C-alpha cells in the first residue's frame, strides 16, 4: 500500500495524469483494497447486528446497501478541459470491463471450491441432472460474463 501511495503521489509523478490514468488509479484502489475489504466488513456488520440486536432475524439483508460508492474520475466537468464526453465514455467502458474481470475471478474461485453433488431443490430445478450442480450453474454464469465482457470491449473499441 505504501509503495502504491508513493507511486501515485506528486513526489514520483511529475506530470499531471490524464483523466483516464486518474480513473485507472482510482479503480486500482477499488480492486486492491475494497473488493476484498468491503465484503468482510459487511459480514462483520451483519454478525454485530445479530449479536447486539438479538438474533438472526436482525442480520443485514442480502439486498441492503449500507455503503455506496461514486466517482467523479473521468466525468468531472468542473472546468477540466481534458474531460470530454469521449473521455467519460472511455472511462465507463474501461470500468465495466474491469468489473467483469473482478467478478469473473470470483466466479472461477467458486467453481474451484464448490464441488459437492448435494444442493438445494431450487438449484437442482435449474441445473437438472448435472453431476456437479454448482459448477454447472457457475459455468453458465461465466459464459454470460464472457459475453458481457466481449460486448463491453467491442463497445470500447467502437468509441
């Protein structure tokens, strides 16, 4: 973290980064810190809520969104002449592609971990007679992610 902070500081970077580079650096923070830390924090928050409020019915709902992120990187139009609509589009496509990569890595991890043949009736209804239902299900998810990533890449290249 310290090397990354120093590298991104003015002491090392003598030239102002482009809006695209600034956005890549911001995405790097999301990827290297928040992608792992936030789920851990939310799990701890849920356990704390259950413990302090009196039971599992007080768990953080799966649909809850107690933390929200937004970014102006690549889209700040407050006088920076280098931030054009084209730059904003480029940053958005780049971030979509990076999102697919991060989710893909997590899904591949699930495929490697989840091998049991036992599963819920709901999952069995989706995967039918598949011998390894979780792997079967997540392979389909990977296929959809791959198509989404290819589409995003094509859109980015068309810009």
